[in-house]
C-alpha cells in the first residue's frame, strides 16, 4: 500500500490556499454582465483552476516511494545564462544571432544534445520567432542587429 509524499501534500495544500485566497478576493469585485465581464471573473477563474490542479496533485501524491529530485547546477546556470544573454544582447546584435546563442547555451544543458539537433532547433526557432514576433506581431526588434 502506498503512502503520501509529505512534500507534495504540503505544497498542494499551500497552493490550494493561495487559490482560495484569490477566489475570496475576486468575490468582492463586480461580476459585470454577459456583454462586459467584470473584475471578479479573472481572479475567481484562476483561483478555481489552481484549486482543481492542486486537487490533481493531491490525488497523485499517493505513491509507493517518495521521489527525490536534486537540483542540477549546470543546466540551471546554462538556461538562466542563455535567457540573460538573449535579453542583454537582442537589441545590440539582433533577434536571429541572440536567439541562436540562446538555443546553443540552453542546448548545452542537456548532455545528450547533438550538433545536428541544436542546429535544427536553432533554425526552426529563429524562423518561427521571426515570423511570429517580428512579422505577425510587429515587435520592434531588428532581425540582424542595428
């Protein structure tokens, strides 16, 4: 017979309390009408969704053996560093080079990454990001610096 993972139960109950807090706060706002929703809808909806998801976590917390997840420093540094480098360099070198550097740094966090997969992911994300963010959404970023 399985037992509950104490850490997951505590975390789920804490987030459920946080969701309940937003439901209570949202109930104090106006609901609005069917044509124009009020300020209450957003916090109440998110609070209810958070409570429901935490209920799922509680349901899955019963297990034979508690899982232990250790923090791996190398991937955390590479991923956070990649995001920081992108944010600091995108205005100076452009969207495409900054995104290529981001993908390269973040891909190095996974030891099994191959250069072929990194290159394919870089090409896809640069093309997709350019189409979505620069072309469609018209975010004022230079493609190749400037």
